[in-house]
C-alpha cells in the first residue's frame, strides 16, 4: 500500500493534484500544502477519497507520480 496526499494549492489549470508520498515525486508540494489522504492500493482509491471529501473541486492525479489517475 502507498501513502497519498493532495496538494491544497490549486494548479494553474484549476486542478488539485494527488501525489504518491511513498514513492515521492519531483513535484511534491511543500509540507504545509499537503493534506493526508492515507494509504491506498493505488491512486484511484486516493483520488476517490479526495473527491468524496471535496465534491466541488477538480481533483486529478499527478502526471509524474500518479499517471494512471491523471486526466487533465
């Protein structure tokens, strides 16, 4: 299982990105901008949890560390 976080800083395109904190990422947000999503088998579970908690936000997987969940 991997630990995931979401960046609470909105990207230029309007997305809030989910990152894999276990594998790390060159584009990982600073600690103060990370919101814990917990442990999941894959990014799909983490993105689903983030969307359930924030239904009005555009949530997307990071292109670099959560490519399977990256949609825009």
